[in-house]
């Protein structure tokens, strides 16, 4: 068979399995797959977020005792950040490691679909799964302290970007490490740091200067600031910087994930 007979089939292959249309159809197919596979995760995600988010907000009130309205508002507006961080670090890494052990990722990578479409589908599903828990956490914490929040239209991009960041970081970390036992050990340590040493439910000015400097590089502080600014007035300044830092960390997590996935055979 000469080259003139091979080229039409090669062109057909390129048209069918490359390009924006193929990527979009692959993304939709993977989205259906992920939604069907993860439908049982929604109750766990909701419970996890409410326990860590609203639960920690209520416990802080027990520690401190009588709270001024401003202090209570600060604690309540930080509750969704705890919810989304724990869901991203625990829930997403659990999903990734479970698929690693079951060999599901090997099956997914073998499909005739771009790996970027499979990753985009996973990020989409877990980003959307995180939002109901954040909303429920915020509502419960506000009800507990009898507060009325000043919800702005920016709550939509704040919720989406915060959930996307947590999902991306959790996914990238689990894919980079690749060993479930090591992954879960690191996740447990990170959760301890997030709950105890992160300026989510207390001002960053309360931290030692060196630790405050560390948090001004990491995304946790900025994630909390973005969410806080979307439901309060006057508690947050320089919101644009927080959005920029969140976006930068999200892109970095995507790049890390893409690098690891591209290396898989």
C-alpha cells in the first residue's frame, strides 16, 4: 500500500480524534462517567464539610465565650473556608487514592479521550460537589450566632474559585505522591495545620511575623479572604490580590497534575 492510500485514513483519524469537537465530546462523556461514579460521594462531602466548617465555628465560640458581633462575623465567614479545604484535602485525595488502588486511572487513561478532558471532568464534578456543603456550613454557622450576612454577587465566583482551588490542590497532591499511605499521612498533617495554625477564623495579625509571612505565600489565607469578602462588608481589604493568589495556585496545581499525568504510560 503506497502513501496515497494511507493519507486519507490518516486525515480521517486526525479529524475524528483531534480538535475542539472531539475534546468537548470526550469531556461530556467523562462528565457522565464521573457523575455516575461519584453520586454516592455527595452525602459524605456534605457531612464532611458541615462537620469541619460549621462544627469548628461553633467550637470556637465555646472556647472564646461571649463574642462581639464583629468577632462572631469573622468566625462565621471563615467557616466555608474550613469546609472547602477539608473536602478538597480529604475527600478528593480519598477519591484519587481509591481509584489508584482499583486501577481505575489506568482504565481512564486507556480510553480514546484526551487526558485533559478527563482531568477537566474530575475537577468540574468535585468543584460542584463542594459548593452545597459550603453554603450549608455558612447558613448553619450564621444561624448559630444569629447573624445576617451581606451576600454580594461575588459569592458565586468566590465559591467556584475556592472549591476549584481545593479540588485542584488535593488532586495534584495525590497524583504527584502516588502512594496512598504516604498521601493520607501528609493530608492528616495538613488538616492539623489548617485547623490550628491557619488564619481562617482568626486575623492573620495574631500570628508571629514569620508564620504570617508564610501564610502570605500559601493559598489558605487568600481563600478565606475571598469567601469572607463575598458575605461581609468591611472585614477584607485588597480582595483583588486574594483572587490573583488563588488563581495562581490553581494554575500551579493544574500544571503539576498535567505533568504527572503526561508521564503515565
